[in-house]
């Protein structure tokens, strides 16, 4: 019996030794990095909508407004309501224009530059069911410039 225990213990020692030796012989080599990886700086946050709106250029906005003139005029209604005096005017308030239900539901609110920015970004997202077929102005600076231009129109 003692011989059996001694033989088992010897076999375990041989097995353990061979396992340790194999892990040393077949371990992947440690290779130093060929170059250092520099930490990446986070990009600065984009300007807020208020910051962009504050920097609107009315002269460029007049040029961008040409895209709106297919449907909107200054002084008279076209396919869409006239846009002079729109900043600060109550929503859905131009007499004689049939607004969509989504805009009529907000008639107790005034058009702020921030509201106009959201509307011009995605009219159908801002007012689901709006009659305005325009897809929106994707460029934030173009929107800010158009709003700055509209602010100059009493």
C-alpha cells in the first residue's frame, strides 16, 4: 500500500514538473511594443444651438432664404404663410392661412429662434402632420443665418 502511495506521489511530481516545464518552453514570448500609443484627446464639444444662433449672419441668411421663397414670401402669403415678423409671432397665427393641426395645437406659443431652429432642422419631426413638404436645412449655420435674417424682417 505504501508503495502504491509513493508511486502515485512520484507520478504527480513528474506530471507537475513536466507541466511546469512545458508552460515555460511553450509560453508565447513577451514582445515589447514597437511604438508607444499616445492618448487620444476628446474632441471639443460642438457649440450649443444658442451659441450657433447667436452667431447668425443675416446677409448669408438672405442668400439661404432663396430656398424658402418657393413657398414663403415676405409681406404676403404664398403656398406657406408669410415669414416677415415670424420671430416672436404666435405660431399658426397668420390670418387666412390653413395651418396643420400640429401647428394649430401650439398657437398659444410664440416662435422663438430655438423653435425655428428645431422646425427648420426637421419640420415633420417638429410638427408631425405639418403641411410643409420641405425636408429641412441640415446645416446648423445655414439655419442660424436664416433665423438672423428673419429677425431683421419686421
